[in-house]
C-alpha cells in the first residue's frame, strides 16, 4: 500500500484530460505488428489452438528463442529447462525477483531506470538500492559506484541496457567490470535487454556473454519493442536451470502460461521478421537524429542516445522542475513528455521524449517545445 | 549511405537533402552529391506522386492485358516488348512466367478506348498470338500504399 502509483500513470491521467496533444510520452513503437505475425495468430485460432501450453511455454517457441540467441549472441540455452516464456518482460522481472530474493535482500539498480524496477523489488520483499547515473557520463553507470553500493545484504544487480528512459548503453568494458563485482560478491545479475535490438551505434552487449556472467545471469527479453508487439504481452527469461525452475514455479501458480495465441505470434516474429525489425530500427535511428538536433536547437541539452527510442534532455536550465516543465508544456503547448523524476531521483531535471512517432509530428513537437522554452 | 537514402526517398521523395543529412548524420552537401550520383547511375529513375485518381475525379480505366507471343530468333521477347512499350497508352510491360508471356498495363479514358487499343494495336502486332484483357475495377493497394485508409494512432498517450 505504501508503494506510490507510477509517475507515468499519474501523468497519463493529466494528459488524458487535454485534447489534440502531440504525445512524446508513449513507450511503444508506432509500427503495427508485422501482418504475417498477426496472420499466424489468426490461423492458429482457426485451427483451434486455444488451450493451455506447458508452464514453460510452447516448446516450439522456446526452441525458436534458443536458436535465435545462439545465432545472434552465441549463447547456448537448453530450451527444455533454461528458457521460460513469460507474460512480457514485466512478468519475467517479477518472477526473477520473487525467485531469488529473501525478505530484506538488497538489489542494486542503476538509475534513472524503468518505473517498475523499484516497486517490483519491494513487492518481492527486497530492498532497492538505487545507484544514480548522470548525463556527463552519458547515463552509463559507474562500476565503482556499484561496488560501493554492495553490502552484505546485496543479492543482485539489475541492469537494463539500452535503458528506458535515457537511451543509454553501457560499454562491454563497463559491463564486464560490473560482472566482476557480481562474481566477487557472488551476486545474481538480472539483465533486462528488451531494447537490445534498438542499438544504433556499436554492437549490443548481451550480459550473459561476458566472462563469468552466464551462470549467474537471468536474461530477460521479449518481443514488444523489436517486433512492435507490445499488446501481445510475450517475453522470455533465460538462465540456470535451477533459477528457471524456481521462476517457473511462481509462474505456474500465478499465471499458468503465457497466452497461447500470443506465443504462436511470437514464434512467427522471432523466426521470420528480422528484416522488418531491421527496417524499423533504421527508421528509429533517423528520427532520433531529428529530435536530438531539434531539442538542442530549442535550447534543451540533449545527448545523442545509442539505444532504445527515448531521449532524455536536460531541462534544468529553465529553472523548472521536471513535473512543472512537463505540466506547463502540456497545458501551454499541448506536447506530452514524461517528467524525468518518474524514473528515479537522478531523473529530476530531465524529461523523457519518445521518438517512435512520425517525423512530421516530431518536428511539430520540437517546434512547440522551442516556443515554450523561449517563453519561460 | 546510399541504401539509407534510397530507403528514405522510397517512402517520401519530398524529404529534403537537409533533413536527410540530419537523419543520417552527414552534411547536406554529401547527401546532395550522393543523390546526384544515384540519379546519374540511373538507380533513381524519377520522382512521382502517388495519386488516387478516382478521388481526384478523373475518369480513367486501367486494364491488365496478358499477351502470348512467339519469340523471334536472336531477340527473344525483347523485340515484341519494345513494340508494345513504345505506345504511350502502355504504363508497364513485364515478361512473366506461366501461360502468357507478357503482362501489359494499359491506361485509357474509357473502357471502349482501351478495348479498341487492344484490338487495333496490340493484337495485330506481328508475333502476338493472343491476348486476354482484365479491366481493373478497384485499387486496394498500390506500391505499398493502401488506398482509402487513414492512419490512426491508437496508442496510449503515455506509457
């Protein structure tokens, strides 16, 4: 009961009360799911595939995930006992935390980061230990700060690169240093890599591929961002058979299995939609440059993020707080952008803008933001 | 960079070099030069507007005409194809596999005009054995663009 409602949710209620808003507040692709994916699902319904699946998910989808991870990352996971199909990464995260945490265990979370992390840790009986990261370091967390945050109660480090809301990626070296800390103190790593495909510069580093990481990492991923499938709610968790089994137990008693039709769709996507996915990603990257240039010209200092589809410009020069800025921008110029403090205290002084929106709208939004900034 | 430029222009030919430069993190000059080269090499064949002529109120009839021909020695189908594509009424000509050899798209003002063109001009060409004409009744999708559908953004404004 003491957990506050999501800052995103709170802002959503305000945005919903204003008409004709250009929203940079969304957290999902503007593409529709590739039709062949939807069609595969429809066909499965026609064939009557509407029953429960294995608690782990269909073996066909698990095999497809295993094959995908082997091809892309060189990772070997046994589809029989090392992969669990979840209801989005959201459920995977909850399961992972519930599986590994005992009451009072601490989880280190770099911030700013996705709004669910801290509440989910608390729900699982754990204690979130946020470690801030800053714009000067392009929002990549400092491994030394992580090392300092380790206590004898620390159980896990929760990573998410590329990051929502900053678009930050962490270098392979940085991540290896964090893995080394985890090895030294025998900690779990939970790596939410839902934005992995949306890496624009350099290659994405998949955490379990790092030295010493495989055994202790729970890899979380899904289909929402890479294949424009947010509403389908399918994800997967990979890791050591013992952890996956523990997660499966919670999943078994609370969820049974991910939606059968969505699993069929996800398999179609991961097997056949790499090209569509690449096209979307190239398109996001182009829009990213448009919004970065526009916001900087508007007077908001904005990094060129290397991943995800968000920019996280600084608004501190305006003298307004994140919430004041977002609310006034909404009411005065009808542009919605999420206040940065929704993503942790270190997000204060920023707003999150999603650029998964048409270029015309992005340009219009940037113009309005510029007008607003001049006015303050 | 060329591949990226083509991807952008194929979606919207009116995207300015300035905007493309921002999108690809290049200078405007680099983009202009790259486009020039693509035009010179004939990779970019032209810039057109996709028009829903029915909506524009222009009376127009399109027909798909399958043509069976006897290829002539040495030049194969090319000679007959050339005789066909020279006509201004002909919008496209394809060599296809299957029962017929050439697929021709013909545009005219009235059905009568198109039928007349086929009977008088196409069918009588040397080497043409037979034709089969299908009049186009409705366009649902053309070059990747779905007609009559407006995009609606039904995502939650904040998530």
